[in-house]
């Protein structure tokens, strides 16, 4: 009995001695796994408008999420009625990136002392906005707008187009009665004859021109080049240049794809734009360049003209130096 006990004791010791290196290895591996940092998922919050075509395509097709997955970045999407409230949200940190806004909108943000960073632009699209009247309107030329009620979205690109058009006709902004309305409310006011004219942009413009009896007094040709800018918070630009690089690259690819595949793009966008018919969407998109470019400080000359025009019209609280901005370079 004592011999058997000694034998079992020896076998037990041998087994423990055999397992010790294995157990030690397992514990070491477990400790290493616990010690290694887990890649934290970050969230990129993108603000956009209905007219933010390229961002809308990225959202619908899921391509941006796929491109950012290697960086462990999730994307959330936040829609705004127009550019000004979008940049206000960007300024207070409620979103990280603003989809394209008209060239006027950053000027108003600067006047409000926002510190934002340009990170991309779309090349000029002057025919993508216009001043329209009813086909039977007594308003036959720009000068006839004097004393008339005009629907316009405050701080939108169309707002500057209106100022520039009035100046061309020898009028000033105070010669008209502005009705500051969102695109949807502007359409309703125009359709119900609550205003004499409406200044708007794509896709609202082509939609109205094809669905209502209208005449075009002027588009942006020779008056307002209508660039659209993509912006981010200055702090975000400094902390996440690699994310901006991916977004810039995806915007560029999407713009090229849309121009090469206008009908396919129209089929994607149609249900997102209130089920506009395919032809209307194609026409609206044909008026936009969708050419993504880097922003260059020495090409902000029209931004200064816009700032000066709004200040002269008494629509900005102070003069703005359009060049006093931060620019991210791809």
C-alpha cells in the first residue's frame, strides 16, 4: 500500500511537472491578450443637405464605411435643411465634417468667428442656380424686381447670386423685399404666388422649371461661379488627417463615377430626392461640375468678393477676410 502510494505520488508529480510549462505558456498568452490594446472604434459624424450629391451617393452605396473600416472608423449621417445650420452644427462640434455647402456659407461662418477648415471644393457650376419667375409674370428683366418680394435662402449661394444680379441691374439689396425661406418653403411660396420670384439651386431648380410654368431671369453665368466647399473642424483636421484623406479620395472617385454614369446615378438619387423623375435628376446633375479639387488660398478671390458684397449690403455684422482660414491639403 505504501509502495502504491509512493508510485501514484511520483506519477502525480511527473504530471504536474509536465503540465507546468504548458500552463505557464497559456497564462502568459492570456496575460498578453489582456495587455494588448484593443483597437477602439471611432465615429465620424457627417452633416449633409439634400443637395449634397456626392456625400449622398457615398451614404447610399456604403463605400465610405468600407474605405474607413481599416482605420476602425464608423460613420453616422446627419441631414440639415441648408448650409448655414449645417456649419453652425460643425462649429459647435455636433458634426465632424460638413458635406458641400455653397461658397457663401463659410463667409457667414467666419463672420460668426467660427474656426473651420476647408478640405475640398467642387469646381464652379454657375448654371446650377438661377432666379426664376412665373411664366406670365410682369417681371421681364432683373430691373423689374425693384419693390418685389423674392424668396431666397439666407447665406446660400443663391443669396449672393441675387445680390450680384441686382447690382448688375443697378439695384441694391434693399430695393427688394427678401423672404428668407428654406428650399421647400421657397418652392411652396413660389408655387402659391406668395412671392414674385425665387432664387434657388439644383435639384430644386430643374424640378421647378420642369414642373411649373416658369421663366429664368438669370443664372450664375457671369455673375456667380458657385463653387461648393467641404469643411471640417480645425481640431478634427489636425487630429485625423488620415480620415480626411480617405474622404477626399472617395469624393473624387464618386464625382468621376457620377459624370461617367449619369443615368445610373440618377436612378440612385431619384428616390432620395422625393422620387424626382430620372430625366429631371440627370438634367440637374448636368449643371453641377462634381469635380473635386484641393482648396488653394490664392484662389479664394471670389470668396472675398462675396464677403465684401454681403458686408456692403448690411448682411454681415463685420467685414470678413476670406483668406483668414485654415486649409487642409490632400
